[in-house]
């Protein structure tokens, strides 16, 4: 059983943090009998420099064929003046669009050693481990009609109207609901669906279709429903009540950013985007840290590789069906943090005693070996 990976380090610290992930992949290959085929290619500014496009057709075709794409980050000041269609971000957007990655996964995990970095009190977040699944390819960011038009109706000061449309088909809701239930089966087996069925028809349909998928396909997974505004409140009041949260594009955008603040540094946050199951049953998948290319610290060995390493842990769990290996890797990260090892982003003012990107990667590999 081989596991195919396409590594796209991208720009800036993308390449620096991805080098540490490669060490982790090698470790699992050498020590846990996992077979990986790993290919490397270019995306973003790096791809533009090489062949004048932020993602070549060849790279796109490779991404479609592998079990998991691991991406670092794209962008940088060097590319800020490029034409819109050539910008590094377009490479990432093309991957997401052509792979049809409709489920965006944002975990919020709080390692005990970093609980004081949270915006909330330690006793509310210590040990937190939740997963927000945001629908990514439909909803109000895409629905028609949209635009800014003249509106000369009486009493409208300014004379214009801005229009966006929330539109979800039952099929779009069912497929992201399936993703959420599949993920829950690999976690704590609980899904909470969030919408505003009290004031939105698309919310009523959302609730009905998620319930339908549950009743017909995943009756053994615990399902609850919550209005999204209450969900936002519960997320900061008692976030540990949740396991998997599934919600639409707009609410998911907001709720996942709020959840990110439960855990602290941008350098710690992984993500994944999943699409439809392929012929081998695995979902189309792209894993990437939430952070960008961080030009302000590029080339200084300061980048925290943990977000990218935890993104690979997600690949182990959700693409390669190795939850055991994912937990082992997360435990190694936890141990290194508990031992007090910190990259500069985790040391607070002054940044004293920070270790480098590669020292952090090496420490995590050493922790894997010593467990
Ligand atoms: P950023 O995430 O790159 O950096 C924000 C701040 O967090 C910076 O001070 C940076 O040094 C710090 N930071 C980020 N990741 C870190 C890590 N792993 N370890 C330690 N510190 C870290 O966001 P920014 O500055 O808004 O954007 C920089 C470039 O990245 C832009 O070109 C932007 O378009 C691009 N970008 C790319 C993304 C992607 O590839 N998915 C996402 C966000 C931004
Ligand atoms: Mg956002």
C-alpha cells in the first residue's frame, strides 16, 4: 500500500517549514513501515520564476493524481506588482478550484504547554481538540445574483444597492455533511451542524439535508444542530463541548478565525481542504499551514514548522488512514513543547532562548524516536 505525496513548498518560509516535514516523513518511512512516494514541485512565486505561471499544467495534473498535496505557503513582496492572473495566490486558488476541494478543515487544538497563549483562560482551553469543517466552494461568496447596482427607490440615500446571494443545493450540503461524518468517525464520533434555520431558507435546507445524511448513512454518529450565533457564543464559553463542527462558507470563515484564537500562535495552526473520494476511496486532499510566507522572517531560521508538521499529521489521519501515526506525531509535538522548546514566535517579548526552525524539526523527530 503506497501513499503518494506531492510536496509544493512554495515561497518564503514555505520552503523552510517544509524541509522539517520531509524529516518527519522520512522518520515514518524508516520507523513505522509506511511506504511513501514523494514528488516535489513548484507553486506560487517560485513557479512563476521558473516558467512564468504560478502553477503549471504539469503540476496541476500531478496534484490531481496523488493521495495528498502538501503545500507550504505562497506569495511575497517580489510578486506584489504582478498582473492579477499571475499572482502567486492564483496558483493556490487553481489547485483548490480544479481539485474541487469543498470541505475546508480547520482544527483548533490547544497543547497544554501553550494554554497560556490562548485568548481565553487556561481552564477553558487546556486539552481542547475540535475540528471546524467549512463548506468552501459555494454559498454567499459565490451565489448569483451579485453586484452593486443603482437603486433609486424612495428614501434610499446614496441611490445604490449591494447584492449577494446565499444559495446552497441539497447536493452541495450533502457532500460536505458526508465529509464531516467521515471525519467524526476518525475522531470522537460527534458532529454539530451550525446554520441560521430560524431566519434563512438556506439554513432550513442545510439542517434538513445534514439530518438526512445522518439518518440514512451515518446513524451511529451523534448529530446535533445549533444556530450559528449561539455557536459562536458556545465556542468561546465552552469550546471543549464540540468535536466536529460543520457549517457553511460564511459562518465557517468567521467561526474558524474565532476558533484559531483559542489556540495561540499562527505558527501552530494546520489546515486541510478535502474533495470527493477518488477511485481508491481516499478524498482529494491538500494540506497546508494557515500562515503565509512570512517575508519578514524568511531566511532567518525563525519560522515555526509546527503548523506545517501538524498539517502532515492531518494527512496521516485523513488521507492515509493512520490515526495512530497522527496521534504519535501530535504527542511528539506536545512533548517538545512540554520540554520548554520554543521557536521565536512562542517565546514572547524579547524572544530569548528561541530555537531555530531546523532545531524544532530535529527535536520533534527525536521525540518520536524516544517515545
Ligand atoms: P503571514 O502569515 O505570512 O505572516 C503574519 C505574521 O505571522 C508575520 O509577522 C510572520 O512573521 C508571522 N508568522 C507567520 N507564520 C509563522 C511561522 N510559521 N512561524 C513564526 N512566525 C510566523 O501573513 P502576511 O504577512 O499577511 O502575508 C505574507 C505573504 O504571505 C503575503 O504575500 C500573503 O499574500 C501570503 N499569504 C499566503 C497564504 C498561503 O499561502 N496560504 C496565506 C496568508 C498569506
Ligand atoms: Mg477568514
